[in-house]
């Protein structure tokens, strides 16, 4: 089966994260959905860590679209899965390219439909601020894992793997602040035309799951709720998330699958 005959899913990570933070989720996604999977990096992270991050969701979306042009033929349709900040970028993308974006999955995303106290809980804001001023990457990644994961919060192998990612492709404090600014300013003004699935974690300690509930109501989208996973639902409940995506979407074709990391 050729790449063009398989559906394409584009994956977008959240605040200060990159393609490598998907771990084996991207391959599992490709296998479960019978799809080609492309993992993009937002400016300021991953292979683009030296670039200045835009201070708007629109700017992040435009940069992601330019990146995708290098890996997917112009005009070829694709679907989007975005977590948190990546979900905002994915939503904006679906609105601006309705002729190409076939489906949209938003995982623990938010918008100004919800109050700021729900979009970033106080305890998590404190964690983010502490990490902005702490130069110890391992200590910061330990705090981050414990903030976004309920199930793997004490997984030392994962914490050290994430610390290694940060040491190789460090996200600057300035870029982290720019991404925070972009997320805080994001305001949904239009609804996408494609089908939308909203996935959320009731036990999310970073962002209130009520943000996803409100978003699903506004978009008239399908909503699935996990009881125990943390903010990083792809980390804590990958099988659950993929099963919900597969059940929601038309049956994926059988055959080969592939994952394409950023070039």
C-alpha cells in the first residue's frame, strides 16, 4: 500500500515539547489507524529549537504548515491530533484549511471560552514559573512529568529520557514565555467544518477538563473522558486514546504503516 493510499495524521505537541516526546505513541498511532503519521515540531522546540517561537497561535500554525509542505504533497488531505497548545494550533489549522483537514482530535486543549483559572491551574502555573528560573534540567523535567502525568509521574527512565531531549535541543525560557503568551491570547472565532473529537482527562492537574467539555459543547464535537490520566493523555492512556480515535473514525485500511519524524 502506497503512502498516498493511506490516511495521513499530523501530530502536534504542547508547550515546550517536541516530536520526540511522543515516544512510541506515533508508531502505535500509525499501526492502529493504518495511517501515515507525521510528527511536527513547533518553532522554538525540537529541531527548530534555535528559532524564535511566534507569539500567536496563527504564527505557530503558519510555521507548522510550512514544515508540512516539505513532507506532504500540496493539496493532499490530512487529519490532525493536537495535545494542549498543539490542540490550539490544530484547531486554528482546521479553520484555515478546511479543504485539506479531514478530521481533528483535540486532547486536553483549551481556549478563551474558559476562564484563565481553568486553562492553567494555579499549582501548574507555579511549576512552570519555577522551571523558568531553574537551570537544573533534570529537576525541571521531574517537575514537568509529575505535572502532566498521573500514571508515570515517578518513572525515572522517562524523566531522564526527557531530560536528555532537553539537553540536546533546549527550549529557551524566552521561547517558553512566547508560547505561553500565544496560548493565553488564543481566541476561537470560527468553527472547523471537519468532524471533531475532543478527548480529555478528568484527573488532569494542569488544565481543568471543563475546558474540553466547554470546547466540545461549542464545536458540537464528540467528547470522550478518561477518569485517571493526567494532562499528557497520550503518555498516560495511549491505548485508550487510540481506541477512541479508531472507533470514532471510519475503519482504517489494513496494510503497512509508517511514521515520519521532522526532517
